[in-house]
C-alpha cells in the first residue's frame, strides 16, 4: 500500500500505527519516512493538536528540564541559543517539523486508541478508536505506542483533608485555567518536583507571595539558560555539525555527573549543596535543599540561572518543609500547628503514571497486563508480537532513547520485510532475573505498575546513551525473538 492511500475514505489499513503526536510520535514518523519509505503509516492523536506534553501543559514557566540540544532531534538542529527551552518554543519546533516533512498530513486528531488486539491467525493488529466520528476500527501490521508514560486526563492529587473547606481555587498544573489571575494573591505551591520549582519563580513577582510547601527536600541544580559555547559553535560550524558537537558535549557532561552520583554520592551531594549554601546560607540549604536520599535516586531538578534561589533571595518566594494536616478556609494547617495562609493553592503533586495511555492491549483476545511483562531492549514486551513503545532515560533527555527506539523499530521492520516475515515476538528466557524498569525511588514511579526488565543482554537497557546507542546499533534482531512467516502473501500490506 502506498502512503498516499492512508486514511482515504473509510480505508483504515496501514503498515504501522503510531499512537501519539508528541515528541516521540513525530520523531517516529520522521524515522519511518526516512528509513522505511515503502511502509504506510498513520498517527492517531487523542488531542486536537501536535505536541503531546508540550500542548497539554500550559502553566506559567513551562519549559524543558533537560538541555535542548539533547532534547531536540539529532536530525533537526534546535534553532535557538538557549540551553533550556520554553514549552511554546518546543511546541512550535514540533509543529514546524511536522509541517515541513508532511507528517501533519498523516495525523488523525481527536482519535483516542482504546483497545488493540493482535490476531495470530490474521497476523494483524485490530485497533479500536473513539472520537468525534464515533468508534472506528483500524488494522495494522505493527503498533508503536509513543504516548508517553502518564495519564493525560488527570494528575496525581492526594486526598487532602478539608479540601472542600478552602475558600479559594485549588489548581493542578496539568489543567491550568486560562483565566487564573494571581496578581497580588498569596499562593502556596504544594510539591518540590520539576513542576513546582518551575512554577515558583515564574509566579514570584506576580503574586504577592509564593510559598513552596514540601514534605521533604529535592536535589536541585542550577543550569545556565543560555549556552555561550553552543552559540560560538553555531557561528563557526555548519548547523548540523554544531548541533552534533553540542549534543555530545551535553551528553558527556551529564553522564560524567551521573557516574559521580553513582560512585561517589557524597561528592555529588557537596557539588549540589555548595552553590545553594553560598546563595541562601547553610541553615536554609540544610533544611530545605538537602534531601536524605542521594542524587539521582530520584530525578534531579534543574532551575535555569538559579531563578528559584533568586526569587527566594529577593523575598518574593519562600520554602516551608512540613507536612499538611488539613486545609482550612484561608490556608493550610501544618502538622507543626502553623497556618500557612493562602488565597490560591496549586497542587504540583506529580503525575499519574499510565503506560500505553490506558490502551486495553490483548493478544488473541487474552488481555495483556504490562506490569506482568518483561521489557525487551527497552521497547518491546515479551509475548506481544509486532509491538513497541517509546520509553526514555531517567537521567537524560527523553528524546535520546525515544529516537533510538524508533531507529530500532525501523530496522526490525526492514528485517521482517527482507525475510518475508509477518511478525516478531520477544520470548523471555527461563532464567531471567527481573529488575525495576526505572532505577528511581520517586513516588510516581513507586505508585505505578510498570513492566520490569532483566539484568543484561537483550532484556536490559542501560541508563547511558553512549553505551545504549552502540548496543542498539549492533543488536542482533534475532536474539530471543520468535518469528512467523507471512502465511497469506496476498494480504501482505508492505510493498516488497
């Protein structure tokens, strides 16, 4: 089937279905067009716009918390000089790529995937969707889930006692109201993760007072918003080469620090603490910015140019480390007995992890619970044919791993085509020792029911892009895989 026929009329049969038009899905589509041009594909997107996370989240200050040189695609240099990019700029970056490469014509917006069943007899996926047109059925040979890892419909909000007694609005950043005016108001931001440390300095100076209320501290590091070295390289080198050099430079710096946190955690603690002590004093840093856990046991938060610390120094923001007892009409009563006054409460309390965007996955009618499966090469599930998912690193930009996954999917598709195979399915070894998929102790990870991975070989993906990229490039696609030949060539969608 030629790609021009995709989605024509009532025809909903393609080689590859990509779920999600965010940074993973747009990148996957680009790789499919470049590396598998004779495979038809479509992108199914539940929302009405490109962007995924960067279209959903609209709270003040929304930005990347990874450097943009590694967060952007390797095949499309980032056009600006900033090292940490605003959410709106990332959204435009994705929209521009999709428009220029024709990817936007392959997207079905307002189309939510609710179920997908693999038929061994038909050697196809049957995918059920809902949307404005009602329920529809798609058929594909390969299903690629690029929908992220959290629930778009609802964030994580603890059941705070007395919430209904609070007189003002309670807002979760995942659903930020367009008409929320915080001018001159007292704002309490509950949380200490990436969203909280982004919101607090963005609101400081607008609100009368902003308080970050945390149960316990989080490791935070400051990073320059603009990278003068990157700008000099862009001025002196061709755009593509400068982009590659900047990516490698930031990757190397990140991996070196991550290695220090794993091997010399006390050294890493000092490296993170000393700049904060110089700005806020030893007592303040010890109480509010020195966690009990070691750096990178939970995700490290980044603040551009130390803006959070600047807001605290100015007196526009403050941090309170305590536990919530209950909400009252005019604020939050803490377990210490203190009343924290508030006109608006923002619950930056995290995400609800939801792998595969809640799709009911099944094989031959038998439901697949991802939490009971082993992840193969960081992208496939054992016992599930012709299926992959984009999962990122915990210590580096999401896009790095998502792009490796897309390139491997293209390689697998070409292997199937070349050998006239209908499907490839990972088969777990009998002696596999399960390990957590994500090496983090963060609450949102602990709350989630995620699949596990192995300790080595094809069943483990390292948290190191340099090592992982070599492993993926040299990986034998036959290892621990079961293949089925095409039984009915007349129904083979792919053009040989």
